C-alpha cells in the first residue's frame, strides 16, 4: 500500500462528437481548471463528465485517479491506512492534479477538510459547489456499499452529520454554487455553463 503517487494514470472521458453533448466551445481561460466539490452523491463525477464533453475538456475524478495509482479501491485504503492515511494520499494527489491546465476535476467529498487542499482549490482554478439536500443525497447513496464513511448502523444520520460539518467549507472555497436536486444531468451541466459564463463576465 505504500506505493508512491507517481505512476501516470488518467481517467479521460471519450469525447462525444455530436448530439446534446456536442462541445459548446471554450469557456474561461483555456488553462484555467474547473474543480467540482460537494458531498458524496452530489453528482460530481456524472456532472463533471457531462460538463467535460460540453466544453471539450479532459475530465478527472480524484478518487478514481487515486485508485488507479494504488491499484485498490478507496474503501480498502480506508481499511488498511485509516482515514488519516487516505487523506494524506488525497492531498498529495490533489496538489499534483490541480496543477494540470484546463481540466475538470471532481474532488472527493472530504477533500475540503484539509486547509491545504482548500488553498489549492481556491488558488488554482474555479471551484463549483454541487449542492443537494441531505434527503436527496441519502436517496442516491443509500444502497452504495463502497462508501466507507457510511458503513455505520445509521448511515442517514452519519450523512447528515458530514453535510453539516462540510457545508461551510464547500461554501468557503466555492466561486459558484448550483443545486443539483432532481434535474437531469444534462440540464444541470447546461445550467452550470450559464453560471460559468456569468462568472467569467464579472471576473
């Protein structure tokens, strides 16, 4: 498990050449990354992939990248190294990935807990907070057995506690907040593009 975080591995998504996900052109600076933050179940990966296709950008999921580097699932890293060990790896990888120009990066739900991570996110790109209510988040992740922080007798209460703890930190780093709610992924991505254009025009 003590593998260095140096092996190259990417999770780029194939580009959709047409249809609803046809690229809409570049947004912001070509070099400026977009970082997605939010709770587990907020839609960071699915919305991030859709947004990347629309903007013709590379997409990266930090948890998936960490699994590719280590060769095991996040849940096993938690089992062997504990949350503290996982967070150390997460910070090292976020430092590396957040320097990559032009990407859309979906961070892990707890990445904002580390002050150093929050600094990387604020200083290196545009941070988007994907917000959803505790009830909606639970509906999405209730049957997901791969979430180590939810392996408790009362996962709903645990999720609500995590949301209360993390929400101020998401708000601290976010330049843009969008409600994911029950909108289709494509609609959320299109709404986010509008918000990014407004952000660009005022920055």
